[in-house]
C-alpha cells in the first residue's frame, strides 16, 4: 500500500473529500474494537477530509480471507484485499430482511442470505409461480417474492403455519395475534404476491394434475430441531361420516427417505419444463459421495453445494432442473440412498462421540498448517455465492 504512487491517492486526500473505511473478514468475526484497530493502521494514507459513514466520496474496503472451513479457522488470513468500492449488489437485502426485525419467525426460519441464494439458484423472476411444500414460517416465500414471484406454501404443522406455536424470541411469553406468514409479506410490501399458505400433507398432493410451478424451493424436515410427520395411523379404523367435519387425523413419522421420494416425484409431475427444484439435503460427512444423491429420471442435477454444520455433519444445497415430462411409471422411479433414513440417528450419535477432523496438509516447519485439503466433491456454499449474480433490480441472474 505504501508503494502506491501519490498521484493515484492525491485526488482522495484533499480536505473537501470525505472518506470511510470498512473492514470485512470472511469466515471469521471481528468485534467493533478490533475493526477500529485495523482501520487506524491505515493512518499512513493521510486522508485530510472528514469521515462520512453514510455517503462518503471515497469508500474503501479491507477484506481478510480465512478460508472456507469454519471448523479450522487459521490465526492469520490466507489473503488480504484492499480497494475502493465502485459498486454494490443487493447485500442491503440482508439488512432489510433481517430476522431480528421480522414479524414472524420460528425455530427453523431460514437465514435471509441462504434464502436469497436459494431463490437465485431457482432462477426465480417476476411473475414466477413458486411453491414451498414445507413452508414453516415462510422465509423462503419472502426471498422468492422479493425477486417478484407469486408464492404459495403448505405445511402439515397447523400451529407453526398459523403462528400458534411457542414463541422463539427471548423474553417473549406469547405470540402476538397477527404473527403469521401474511404479516411478514405485508411488512415487506409484498402481500399481493402471497397466493396462500395453508395446512397440507406433503405425502398426499392436493394439487390438480395439470398445475405447473416455475420453481419449487424448500427445506425439508430432517428430524433434528423439528420432527417430521405425515397423516397416518398404526391402527386401522374408520371415522363415522357424522364425525368427519370435526375429525383431526392422526400422524405418523415421515422418514427423510420418504420425504425425498415424495418431493422428487412431485417435482417431476408439477414443475414446468426447465423449472427448478432447490432443496437442502442433510448428510453424514463420513458417508457422503455423489452416489448417494437423490435421482429422478426427469430431473438433472445442476448444482451441489455444501454448508458444513459440524465436524461430522453438513447439508448440501441441491439444485435440479426438469428436463422431460414423465410418460410412464419408469419415468417416476426415484433413487434415494438408504443412508438418508439413518441421518438423525447418526447425527445424535455423533454429538456424543469424537469424529476424526478433516485431513490437512502440513506446511513447512515454522509455518503452521497450510490450506485444508478439499475433497473435489465438496463445493462450499460460498462458492455458490460466487456464481450468483444478484443485480440491483427486480431481476436476478
């Protein structure tokens, strides 16, 4: 930095030019005090103008890159970058859609950044028709509607979808009367884009055969923080006709294996041609290979990105595109590996037993650890972000 010629910096050093320096570490968190300390190290740049934190004439950014593995963060960054900001995307949406200020959230509400990435990978655009069959509190509907889509969601959990479940915010004793998905859409001025959110069983389709969605974007239940269930009973009984109006059907466990089978079959039938299915798939890292990914004859795998959750588990963001219409039963044969049914069991077992850490490559003596050795099949979620071009308008690429 000290070698930069004065003629490059002089235009920004005059007393009438305001400036601001931001510090952003990747894969590491800094306190405000630490960020201020780094900013003060740039005092040799000798800017003479006033500091303007809102709309500076010269906005400088300092980035530090700490790799892609949150379980193995080095003491020092692998790379550092410093430069003047000349343009931005839609990162303002992360603040605008923040869960801290959102009206209605729950235990499993999707983080806004991940929800926007999912909508982007689904190629959601204005007037798209998008479904989330495991809608929960509707975070994915919000992100898709932000790109101009008309959205609809279903969920078997009546209490969650209608805002009757236990509140998740600290010190909140009970939910407010208007806490529901429609309140979130109204909060962001998108209520006209919400078609509906209603109770339905994902294992029993409620949609007519000819209906087609432009995209299906969802986060199926894994059986970890929230249980998964479907309508059913271990007993055989018949409900009298006079009791049907007031009857609440019993539920049975809905295994992850069956969730995936039903989801892919539904996508094969109800996605439009070249429409996309985007969903999260939890995996036990020791068992993972591309061979265990779900497969459908009419769906083509487009992207497969990993988000590490712990040393032994992760979840993969799967993007599939419909390439053909199913014409016979052979076109609807879904492959789902048996390991998916035991994910929850292995997850809880893994919490009680140590798991070997990922292999790392040793650097030269005195240099500590070099970059972690990455499996070619492992594509981290940050790499998906590199391929996502969220423009500053109503469209996304």
